[in-house]
């Protein structure tokens, strides 16, 4: 359903690790190559993330609702998966909690499917949406001053990001989206913000689709993330043509382990 670039990225924490447990709904892998800030990574899928043949023991379960857990060997030693109790998602989460491993609040992760990518690339550009540059600093400053502070923090839209596009009503910037390459991957993470008095007019959808089309033209896969309880943002992702891959959790910065 998703491109190989996307599936390879989300499968990467499981590759090269030792499979500690695998059944129809749960895969747990110990991987010494995980970075410290992702020493625990949990992906709960809503559809296929990757496929693998019988010779690929680290290939995750493809079905919706599968939980894919990757941990460092240090964390793996605390999980006691070889014990007598049944290994379930609940038991793994309980073991992490007992070991002092706290997970950050989950993000919903969205990507374009191969079908929606083709439809997006076939669209024409929208006249009211264009790329922003340093020459738009004054308009962007007014835009930021007009936005609620919490919205600014949540959206993380910056004029100096790798790509920034804005939607205009006349000369007024009313919505903006920005992207930056995510780590060393070919994914481009998206932030979007619309001024309160300009919502409900389709600006956010148009600017997200436009910046996604730009990312694709540069060889990147657009990625859209939001918190699980942000119903408005999840609805925007769907309107913009994205499909939820799943939810993603990593270890919290405040974790004691």
C-alpha cells in the first residue's frame, strides 16, 4: 500500500536485531543499533508496513493492529520474555513500566499510498498557494503574530525549514505548511497551521497537498504526524489524501532508564 521507501524506514528498527518474540499480533526485537533516544520504539500498525518471506525472521506481521516493538539489548534484558508468563502487548508494556521505561505520548503517523501519490502528482498547482522564501519574512511575521501561541508550538511551521508553502487570501498569508527531512531518511515531516478566522475554507488541505507534491518532486516521501487526541489534525490528514500507517511511540525523555 505504501512505497518501499516508507516501509523500509518503519521496518528499519527490526532489521539486524534478534527476534525475541513473534506471533500474529506482536513482534519484539532486540536491536543493538537503536539510538539512545529510540532505545524503545513501538509501532502499532493499521495496515501493511512491510512484507517478508519465510527467510526473513525480522519481518513484522502485516495485519492491522500488529504491534512492532524494538528495544536495545539493555532494555530487552529487563523484559523477561523467556519466562513462564504469556507474552502479550500488555505484558511487554507492563514490564517496561516496571523497569522505569516511560513512553512518550503516541503520534498518529500518516503517509500517502501509491495510489494517492499518483493522483496528487496529476493535480495542477493552486494559484492561491505558493512557496515562501526570505522575501516573505514580513508576511510570515504577521501570520505568526495572528496565530494562537499553542497552535504555533503544536504546528512547528518555520520559514527557514527545508520547504515552506503558504496559502493566501489576497495579500494576506492565512495558512502555511513546512517540511524538513526526517533524520537521515527520505521522509519529509510536515507541519501545518491555519489562522483561526481562515479555517473551514480548505486552505490547510490545499497547502498540505501542494507541499507534499513538492516533496515528491524532490525525491522525498511526505509524512504527516499528530497526537492521537487531535481529531481536527487527523481529519485534515484524511482530507489531504493521507492514510494512517499506525501509531508510533518512543521512550520519553523523562524516562528513568
